[in-house]
């Protein structure tokens, strides 16, 4: 397995596995915790994961990474192909 494929699988796992954790937490702890964890995932975890991946691919510079943490500051849909298949 090449380095590129290993990095892809790692990103996929780090992006998808927490969503199953959200489901399990909602079943065990209730709907309020689901919303709290979902907000953490959407506003903290996923932007951090995406910026690290895009910086490592050389698509964005580290000085521009803060924009991913501001809602609607970056059109994240233009990076989807690079994130999931890059």
C-alpha cells in the first residue's frame, strides 16, 4: 500500500468513525448529548481535520487555515474532491 492510499484511508477513518460514535452516544446518553457532540464535530473536529489534510496536500497554506473555523468564510465544497480523493 502506498503512502498516498494510507493517508486517504486514515482521513476516511478519522472523518467517518466519529459519526458512528455520535450515533452510539445519542443512544446511550440521549439527544442533548448528540447535539453537543455534533456541534463539536462540525465546528471544531472536522475543520481541524480538513485543514491538516489540505495543508499536507499543499492545497492551502497554514496562514489561511483559520478561515475553516469561521462559518461560511470558505466554500468548503470546492475542496471535497481533494479531501476525499487527494
